[in-house]
C-alpha cells in the first residue's frame, strides 16, 4: 500500500453555498445559512478527492477523524474557498489542515485525518459483520 502524495501538497476547492447546505434542512427554526454538517461533508469530500488519484489501484481513503471549529456564518449563494493542505503522513494515515473562507472572512478551521486501506479489506469486513449479525446482503 502507498500514497503518491507528500507533505505540503495543497489544493483550493471553491463551492457556492446552496439551499441543500442550509441549516433549515435540520429544522425550520434554524438559520438559512451554511450548516456545520454541510461544511463537514464538504471537507470529507474534498480531502477524499484530493487523494483519490494519488492511491494505488484497489485502495481508498476513509475518514477517521475531523476536528472543526465553525466560527462565522455564511449566507446561501456566497462562495466558499477551502484551502486544504497535507501536513503529515505516517504510514497509511494522512493528516490535513483546512481553512475555509467565504467572500468576507475566515469561517472555519479544521483538521482531518484519513486512513488508506485496500477496498477489498473493507468489503470483507462488512461481509463478515453482516454474517455475524445474520443479515442478508
């Protein structure tokens, strides 16, 4: 197993905040702005995308930890710019530093950790778990 990326690799991902990212999807009483759960999803998807073509065939990266500080609201329709950088690689574990800006200010800081694993291993573990729980797949 291996990764063809190195510490210091940096990417910027830009996305427009849409209605489907709104806190109002949780509850109508919430604010119509970028929700924290949508921000976490964007971070996971972006880090996954950043690594996808850097892995050996049959490997994937899975999220194992995200630490997020969502410090400012972002309205629907505004652009977000996520600056993501690989800060450490230890074996098959990749550590990211993320800064998220809207068109006005810093809105979030995060760290994220992903683990590189063979996809067949995960599928095998899932199959075994289904069998153990007596669930048909």
